[in-house]
């Protein structure tokens, strides 16, 4: 179920964001919204047309908080107005104004707020401040905020009321009811420890047992499958994107954010700026990819981004790149359960099978620890690694 939260105050309407979507942000800007970095959300100083909001977000529920009569003690007096967004003609003229919530009276049902009331805004703002001052990635910021909000709403407690036993119970609930993976639980623990140490300045959540990570081997493609994907992709821009991910071992976030200045055709290298862990590195550019890029430059006027988005202001989104791979793999008849990141895994595995030293592969991939790279030895073909089954010698 898609949900949007609107916080209505006497002179403005606020819409917080827990994920970042440039298309939606552009559409909200066109509706008169003002983006606020410190709030990480939109501020509206005028009325909002609900029908237009529904068309942007494709929402099922619109949840509104009337903050006019909130006292300083917290969020316990929030009134939740949950509106079923039905398709009818009256909805097209339904608006939410900054000075009154009366347009909702005839169509809204009321119930007490149970989601955010235990996460006071001052704590949320402090958490965002600490994450940004620590230069944590946007992805990590969103994850930490999500898990702290989830902890408070699940346990129905203010952060200052939470103790180790509460955290253990929360993690158990997440595993049992929501089937959280080991990696998700570990990330939640990291978020909780960060929050208590840097926001509450309290080390009460000092020791927390972490689950063992699942040992999952990466899914890779064969050379024939790679060739089939490239041959079935007729769009020149899309083919180059997939080609660079495979031929250079790029992460999807790295390939979509490539700039023209990052491609060195003469040296046949790609400069990756601020990759995972905020690390710069160089990786290889294949001869075939370099030739394809030269043809690509002739076809498209590339000033900044190698893969510009629809508006040209920013680069292609990660989700768009994922969809490109999904469509290409379907057209190629690939039945393996594999994502675009599998091209990066395939790059590393094929290099290993071609006899490239694993230490060089580690540097090309940008791994901090060689143990991360060593997992590809479990995927590479055994005959290339000179491992022979005893059955073959009988």
C-alpha cells in the first residue's frame, strides 16, 4: 500500500521524504512545492490539489496530521485523517489548504495516530544532522532513519524509554513477522547503536548479538548469455550502459553517474569518483567499449552525463538502469534470477576464469577486503582453476 504523509500547520503543509525520486520531486516543484534540505522534504505555502497528488504518487491512502493544536510535550495529540482516495469526479476539486482542514470533513474517517507519535521531531532532526555531519551516504541516511522510526512505532515507546530488552524484542518481531534477513537485522542494529550513541549520547545499547550473515554466492551469466543480451538490445544508449557494467565491473550507481570527463579513451580507463565507501578508483575500459563510446558520441551530443535522464538536468536513475537490464534479459530469454548487479559479478568471475590475479580483480572492483573478492573462486569454473573431480580420473 502506498502512503503519503502530510503535516498541516497554520501557515504551511509539509511532505517528508524517506526516499529520493527526482521525477516526483520535479513534479511537486511544478505544483508549487519548495524543497528543504534541512527538513528533507517539501514545504507548500498554498493549497494542494489532492487529485494531482494522487496522480503523481499513485496513492491508495493519504494520511494527514493536523498540527495546529499540538502542544510542546510531544506528538500524543496528533489526529490522523485517513482519506480513501476513490476515483470520482468530486475528488478532482478536493484541496487541502494551509488555513483549514475543513475540505476533508465530509470524506475523512478519524483515528488516533500510532505511527510517528513516539518519534519526536527533535530526535529525527538531530539524527539527520548527525548522519549528514558524518558524511554518511544518502542510502545509509534513509536506512538509519527508517529503522529508528520502525523501532519506536513497533515498541510504542519514546526513544528515551527504549532499553536493550526492547531492542531484542523488536529484532525478534522483525524476524518473525516481517521475515527480515540477517543483513537487514545487522543494519537495524547499526542504526540503533548510532542513534543512542550520537543522538541520545547514551551507551545503554552497547552489546547486541548480531545474526550470522547468510553465505550467498552470486549468480553469474555465461559468455553466450552475455552476448545474447547485448545482441537483443537495439537501443544504443541502453546497450552501452549494459556493456560498461559488464566490461568494467561497475556498480549500477557508478555507471548511471558517469560523466564524459570520467572516460579516458586514450588510456582506456574509467575514473570512478566517490564510489562505495566514498573512494575514488580507476577501472579498465575495454577496446570494444571504447569504440562503441566513440560511435555513441557521434550519435548523441554528450556534454556532461554519459547517460542523461529524461530532462537532461541529471543522470539516468538507478531504477531506470535496472529496468533496462530486466527488459534486455527477458528479450534474450534469460531464465536466471539475476539483476543488473549480476553483470558486475559476471565480470569478476570471467576475469578469474581467464587467469587474472585476484588482487587485481579486487582493485578493479573497489573492494576494501580481499575476502569479498574471494567468493568468486566458489563461482568460477573448476576446470579453469585446475580442480579435477576424482571421478574424472577413474
